[in-house]
C-alpha cells in the first residue's frame, strides 16, 4: 500500500535558522510516521534543543516548514499555535517544574489553562496521569521533596496531561542512573504503545537511543548527517556518526569550543 501524508504526524522541511550571523540549523528535513519514536542525537551545542523549540512553535525559523498532523505551523499566530499545542506534550530538558507548586498542581496546570474543566475533574485527570507514570499518591509533595527520576516522571505526566498525539522529550534521562534511565525508557515505549502516541526524543545516551528508537537522526553542527532505522544507523559508515555512537575520543568531531561559543553557552537561558 502506498504511503499518504496522513501516515505522518510530523514533517520538517528544509528548516534553517541563524542566531546573529551563526547558522544553528541548516536545511534540516525529516518525517515521523504515526506510532514511531524518533531519536534526535548529536553532540552538545549541535542544535537539538533549538530544533525542538522550533517544532513546538516557541521559535520561528528563517526559512523552511514544519507540519504537525498535516498542518503547517511556522506561520501561525499565538492563537493558532495554542490550538496546535493541545495536540502535543513536551518534557523539557530542565524538567521545568514549578517549585512552589505541588506535584499534582504542576500536572494540573496545562489542564486548567487550556480547558474549562472543573478542579475536581482536573484532580481526577492528574491522578490518572500520575498513575500512568507510577507516581500514585505523590500529588501533595513539592518538586524539592522528590528525586531527579521522579521529577522527570512528573514532567512526563504533565506532558501527557492533555492526551497528546505527539510527545517531545528533551534529554529525558540526563543525570539519571542506569536503572532509572531504563525505567524512563520503558515508560516511554509503553506509553507510546498504550496511548497510540508518536514521540520525538532528544538524547546523547546511546543505550537509551537504541533501546527505544524506531527511527533516528544524527545532527552535526546543525545539519542532519544521517537518518534511518536503528539498524541502518548502526551500519552507517559515516566517521562522525561512528565516533559519536562509539564515544571515541579520537575522530572528526572537534573538541574545542570557540571562546565565542563558550560565552554564548554560559549566557544561554533555557
Ligand atoms: N537564543 C539563542 N541565542 C543565541 N544562540 C543560541 C540561542 N539558543 C541556542 N543558541 C546557540 O545555538 C547552539 C545550539 O544550542 P542547543 O541548545 O540547541 O544545543 P543542544 O544540541 O541542545 O545542546 P545540549 O546537548 O548541550 O543540550 C549553541 O551554540 C547555543 O549557544
Ligand atoms: Mg539541549
């Protein structure tokens, strides 16, 4: 059977973005089929989070197009984008939980902000979402009272609050031990299967990437240098990709940041 555009939940076409005179994303193109988990990998500073920020509409590209469920989003105004946002959930690299709110209130926030539901219905939904991520009964704690892995799971529950079709996760396992990494990975795979979601996951963790990905792209200096199934990526001879996957110190990936990059990185605000 031939593929139709409806088979794809996300498509990025020739995306380009500069910050000042620096090219951060150059001609980035890829497609994601419904039900798949796409891994975006690449070294620190290669543009992964910037790419995600464009896909969720918080940054606008210089050129290129992004289709979510067939709808082009780069030219939408705030109202149009707010509608599209209901279709996806995002787990941010820093967790982005509000420390002054309880776990339950953090998860309830997107529900109360974007629909007319009563607080008792929201409470019920929060319970369900926390149950999905294995945190039943934790709603009254504050983020400071739970572990890093639990915070990621609360972030995941919040990302799932509005029953999205598409889930974005930026470094969901960064800073977690191997067991908690495995818990989050299993949860991501289970949830996509159970809830019929598609997901885009940014990660440096190659064990995680090959454990959960059904499609992968490798970014290098803002360009896609390889894409394919995990099997195709494993067999791809590109030297930069090989060095990244094997974690070799020697190879074509430059190690030094320019002073300019270093200062920019220091000033970067999530
Ligand atoms: N708002 C901004 N203004 C200027 N430069 C920026 C801005 N946001 C990101 N950059 C620069 O864009 C480049 C890519 O940053 P980005 O955060 O996308 O990298 P990343 O691949 O997510 O890195 P990491 O793995 O460390 O999270 C970096 O050099 C960064 O300094
Ligand atoms: Mg990042």
